[in-house]
């Protein structure tokens, strides 16, 4: 790497020492480099949640309109407040 830092990549364990691969669940630059070096398809390491068939699955479901807010039951839960500075 140009920064002279080294990161270990474990493709089977879906891990990279930089931590981005585990957090984002998409390949980091170290995984890309590893896949390029080993001639592997990096797309195999993208989590299913980012794949279009999963996105379509979400929007295939029907969404019911919420209706008029005046008809909603009163909310008695916690409130958040914006503090102006």
C-alpha cells in the first residue's frame, strides 16, 4: 500500500484489519486489492442487503398510506428536542 501500512484480509471470514469490510459489509480497498491479486470476483463479497434483488424484495411489499395525521392516536412516548445554539 502507498502508506506502507499492511492489512490482513481474510476473505473466508469476511474480515480486514482496517475494519471497514466488517462494518460496511462491502469490500474495502484492501479486499479489492486482494481479489485483484488472486483473480477473484470481488462481487462475491458484497453482502446481500446491497444487491438489487433484495432491494426489489423490499419494495415488492405493499405500503399502506398513513392517512390523515389528525386521526392518529395520541403519542405518549419519549420526545426529542432540538437545542438551538
